[in-house]
C-alpha cells in the first residue's frame, strides 16, 4: 500500500483568486486509521470546496423542493421554453478522450478492494467504482474506498483473502468513480458543526489524491454523476470541476463526467445538461432503476399514475422506450456517448434452466440497446461481461456508435410521462416487502450491494420497492388484480410475516430496525424523498 508522499501533499496549490479558504474542519471518526487519506492538505481541499460550493448547492436543493411542490399541485414535467435555443442550437461537447471512446461494456459495483480488483480484471472496458447506491456509507467503508481507489489508480492494489491472492492484470478496465448524490450529507466530516455534502467529500478526496497521478499516467480523472435533476445542478458540478482543475494547475478538460439520467425531470433537460458540462462531459447513461423510482416520486400526488408491479415495468414500456431513444438521439447529436442500462442478473449456479432463462433475458435487453444505437451497457457481475461484449462486438461497426444519429426518433413530453400498462399483484406486494426489508437490513449492517433473488440489488431497487408500497396504499388505484385493496394492514401483515421468517432463520438485529424504518416510510402520509437519508441516521 502506498503512503501519501510529500509530493502528494504539495500537489494542491492555493485556490484561485476570489475563493474562500478560511475556517476549520472536523472529522468525527478514527482519523488516525486513515491518516494517509485524511491528510491536513486533503482536508484543506475539502474544506475549500465546502466553503465555496455548499451555499450554492443548498439553493439547488431548495429549488428541487419547490419544483416537487409544483408537481404535487398537478404540474407535469416538460421541456423548458426558456432554454429552447440550447436545444435547437448546433453545438457539440468539447470531445471525449481516446481512452474513453470504447465503452461497450461497463461493470459496476462498490468501491471495495476485492470488487475493484475483480472488476478491473473482468474484461469489461470500464469499471464504475461506486461510492453511492451500492456502498453503505459507514465511515470505514467510505475512507477504505478512498484508499483502495488511490492504490488502484497507481496499479498498486492487491488482496489476500481466503487463502487466495488477488492482483491487478496487465490491462485493467478504465476506472470511473461515482461520488454520492447531491442530497446526501457526510456526517463524519463537519465544518462549523455542519455536515459537508457527501459529494464534495467523495469527489474532493478522490481528486486530491489522484488527479495529478492520473494525468501523469496519460489519462484523466473520470467520474459518473448521479441523480441530477436540473441543468443548474450540472452547471454546479462544472464549476467544481473548473475550480479543481485551476487549483491543481491541470488545464481545462482534465476531468470528464458521464451523467446518469435517472430522474424524470432530467430527461427533459439532457441538451441543457450536456451544454452546461460541455467542457467536462463524455456522455449520458440510462439509470433505469432510479429513473423508475423518480417517476413514482415525481408523481407521488397523482392518483392516476400508479405503477404496476416492478417486474412489469421493463424497458419496452413506452415511457422507458421513449426515454432511452431520446437519450441516444440527444447524445449523438452532441458528440457524446449514450450508455445503456444495468443488467442486474447474477449466475444461478444450482438451476441450469433458470440460469439459461436469465441469460436469455440479458441478451434480449442488450440486443435492444445495441440495435437502438447505444454505445455500451452496464452489467453487475463479471459473468455477464462476455455475454454483453459479444452482442456489442457483433452489432457495432467499431468501438462506438456516435455516427448513429437517430434523426428518426421523435419523442414528445407526453411520451415521456405515459402511464405504463400492467397489474398490481399480491406477489408484487410481498416481493417489494422482501426486497425493501432485506436490502435495508443489509445496508444498516454495512453492505450496500446485496444479491437477492438472483439479482444484484442496490439502493435504487429498494427505493422502487418501498415507494411502490407507499403509492399503492395511498391512492385508490392501488388495487391488485384479484380485487384486493392494498391497505396499511395488508402491508403491515406482510412485513410481520417476512420479519418473523428472517429472525427465525437467524438474521441479524438489523432486521428489526429495517422493519421499523420500512413501516415509517410506507405508512407516513408524506412520501420521503430518499430511503437512505433516514437510514443514514441509524447507521
């Protein structure tokens, strides 16, 4: 493991003129255990980011709340007439680095040492190391992730576990890091008693320790940006990137971002998001699971927009198909990459037939994406890398499909909010209770990426599960196919049943905490914006 050197510590220059650096920063955790990550210079950089960008971020989060109030009052999201000229304009992004131009298969997973090594060795073109939805943000998880990422950047990462040695191959996948969303705090890092935004902690520490090293290796600092809701938030990130490049003297464009389009408001602003980040953007990604969650949350007050069982809300549903095709058309028109969605399946080793059916579903999904014009796709398990890679190698004429402009695609605002067809079933109710309960218990226990029902689940699917339960209870249309009304007592009975089963099987005490939280979130009159916010208070 490499230690921070004097050269690393000296790599941070004073902030550009006009930026504030005053004040102190406190770490509410075992600082000495991560002294190589939480160096005085690194903390000074995080402090500087906080002082200069948190006030504006607070205004953006308040704007989110105001927009949601408008949606609750009946407004439907749509294209912004004030930015029409950006959508109509003939402009392109600044460009994509050569080592990010082949993204045919990307593997994703938590930024944990074993996962990092296996993912970088998986044969995928890119590994998205996640500090967000698949990482439970305990202090140790977050800081260990920074250490593991630093070692991975330097190709100095190894692990001995279970008698097996894990080391990095000669040609690892390209590394992209996803910091946490703008709404999340990092309660272990405070300035003046206030938690620093988790996004600034994650990005700040990663950039401080690795920007110069990445550039020395002939590449750039590449990130994924989650849960953007408005182009103003993308512009905020662009300001953070410019500040960081200036602070480290790296030159413009050293930082490149791919933005996850995983909220319903953002799909109407994809041109504007690309434009705001045009010096720093490489592409957009279809974050399908969070997008479904956002559809429910955006329309939480709309009784006529109740979704069917999660299993029936697939990418062939008209509203999701329109979203995917519009993303491809928008990205390729601007010279940006259009990344497909996640295949969350994991191998089913004890049932060959079920495993074959799961792989067929993956192939069908990836054939659709490649045929539509996506430049690449996501998988959650190394076993799916060769399956997806073969499809994209066979379908693509080269390393990407930037030349597939899809001028034939015509998508209206009505298409993007079309009500999906399908049924609500008691199996769907029970399935949502199990996923929400099992995942939340694991998250509270420090695990953010959990295999459930032969799928690799993260916070996004738990969010869908618990918001669907809330939606079905609170709206008259929440009636299952057999005529049963989805009531609080019905769901409470399922929670009791699943909890008893888990405790009988020897599950940890986190299940009782998870059940209490699920009841609170499901039965409250108001739908909570995020599961992970109240869960974080219990972590």
